[in-house]
C-alpha cells in the first residue's frame, strides 16, 4: 500500500465502530487523509466504492453479540408466542444457507496449503474449542502431523515455539474473541507460517493478515453465538482435505478405524 493508504487502512482497523457510524468526510478528517483516498482505498481492496466497504463495518457492528447476560435477560423476557425452539432452529437454518456463499477460491487455497504443510496446528479456545477439536479429530483420522493447540497449565507458549515456516496454522474464533487465539495468530506471523483463519467476520482480529479467510455466521435466537455453521464449515474443509489426500488418506483412515475397533474404542 502507498503511505496514504496505510494511514487510512490503519484508522479503519483501529476504529471500526467510528467507520460504521460517521460520514466518509469525518473519517477522512480524523484519519488525516483526503476523502478521495478512502474511495481509492476501498476500490483497491475490491469494493465498488466507499459505501460498499463501509457496509462491511456496519454488518460487523450489527452482528457483534451483546454480553451473554444481556442476551439471556432479553430471552427470558421474550413473550411466549415469540419464544421457543422453532426460532432457534430457523436461525441455524439461515446460518447454514448463508454458508453457501463460502468463497470457493479461498476454500481451495486453504485446502492446498494445509495439504502441503509439513505440520498443521489448529487453535480454537473457549467457545471455539469444540469446533477446533472437531477439525483436529476428523483430520487426525487420516493424517498424523496435526496438533491441537491447547493451553493447559500455561504451556501454550511452548507449543507455539514449535511452529516453523513450512507449517500451516488454522485459527478458529468468533466474537467475543479470545486472547489465546490472538496469541496464536501473532506467533504464526512471527514464525512466517501460513495462517488459515476461520472466523465470523472479515474484520475479526485474526482475519487481516491471514493468508486465507473463511467466514461463518453466528446469529442465533438464543443467548450464545451459534457454532452450527462453523462446524459445517469444518466438515466441508475436512471433506476437501480428504479428496486432496486421495488413496493414501483412505489407507490411513482404514488402519486407524481398524485399530479403534481392535482396541475396544467402539462398542461391538
């Protein structure tokens, strides 16, 4: 980016709420650039103009979840005729329908880099841990060089020290974003490893600077962000990784499955 573009982009990233609320001229004045610079910046990022870029920040603001307690309070005060499982189920269906717009090119690039990586590290913490564990569990069925990053007894830093430039780090996170996920992101950048970010927004802290970004919606009628579409995205990713691995993956999967049966992991 040109120096002026860098100044404008930094302001947008540091003040996302202001971008969604104020005019382009106000943002330009606060950032210290000309309004035309913001227009050209938006176009250089692939948007038709400033308003299209601003809409990204508006959507992010609208989709940023309230505190769990506030959402729970609103939920229990919902009139009976507007509450119930059908509303929650419809929200999940809508999230999955929106997932159909996953960028094919980005997914293909993620599959290529993950498949070619010397080692794959997967990080997801707190509410994102279940999704990260699912990806790790499924991928480990036909690939050994996969590590799930955890933080027991404060040992996360030791795991991050093992990341090398030939590796790929997959980070899964959604708002409110965990500090551990950001720590993994920064460690991967410092190690010059490729980063595949699965998150709820293109302006999530782990999105700018990632090599590939795949997004998923988390809207829900309940008090807690939905992970349904995130889990579906992970299942799609694993399926494509299996295709990329080919017959070797089938052999590894068969051996692993036979061993699980032989060791009594499954009930006969």
